[in-house]
């Protein structure tokens, strides 16, 4: 499967827009999150020669501006697209999707989005003392399981463990996305990395809200198996 990073904090091409947020396209048809700004996302898609008409589904990890910012632009560009959210996303989010004629699906458990592509459904998390539901995207390939996370507010280990429990016989090939370790100290991050290793996760690609310290520690521990994530980058899994 092909994973293309459409929006992130770093880039491979100086003409691409970058910022705070995340947007990833899988197999040219499944869009995971939409970054912080619609015009930037559309410009990047145009620059990367992505056909919006080919996108079949949008999956939103969680209801934060830096992951939903481009959703309106996508829905206006293609009417009737299916949008997977969580049951406890905000009323405003749901109103926006319905108003722009998106087909909202509220997932509270594992759901098949396309062949060998799944979402975890709502996983309880917290942000600044408030409930923050989140879901992750799961890809199943010959190499094993790939997990793509938005911000991992429930905890990156909790998300990985949920996926592993669902597919206990499958190796976890790659975990990439926001790990939300920006405010964690080095010791806490080292514990996370050690548990990644113990769970047999082959490759790691922390980005977005993972933080520079976490990226540095993961890179040191994973070596050649560390995956640097940048806007405009394609990864095959």
C-alpha cells in the first residue's frame, strides 16, 4: 500500500505548504485527517497531482482544528463523500459534515473502510483535563500491520495494544503519526520506545506532536528502521 503525507511540519519540496497538523493519503483514496487549513491542503494536493475525485473516504482521527481544518474544503470539492468520525465528536463537527453533504459514519468499534484498511473506532483519551475521543487507521499488508495515528491522545501504547489485541497473529510493521510526546520527559519517552521494541514493532515514524526529543530518541533506538516523516513523502508498506 502507498502512504502519501499531504500535510505536516516538514517537507521534501519547498513549494509545499507545511504547518501544524497532519493529513495522510492511503492508496490515493483514503484520506486520514485534513491538516490545519483547507487552502493549503488543496494546494499541496494539486502540487502532488492528487485527484480529489478519486478520494472515496475521509477518516478523522479526532476533533481538533489541526486535523479537521481542511475537511470543509474537501467536502466542498467532492459532494457526498463518506466521513468516519467518533460518536463523541462535537456537535459542531457533525453539523459541518451534514451541512456540506458528507455521509457521516460514527464508529465506536473496529470498522472496515476498504480492503485491508480499517479504523479502530473511538478510543477514550484526554486533553487538558477533558475527554478526547480518538481513532487510528490500520493497514494490513504482507509486511504486517501499519498503524497511523493523529495525535494519540489516548496514549500511543494504548492504541497499539488495542490493534495488537485485534490482530494478535500479525506482526506490527510500522507505527507512524502523532505520538503526543511533546511534553514528556526523556525517561518517559525511553519507556515508550522500550515498549515499542518489546512489542516487536519493526519501524517507527513519529511526527507532528511527537516532539523533537521523542523523534531523536526513536531515531537513536531504531536506527535504519526509523522513518522520517515529511510532507510530500511516499512510503510503501
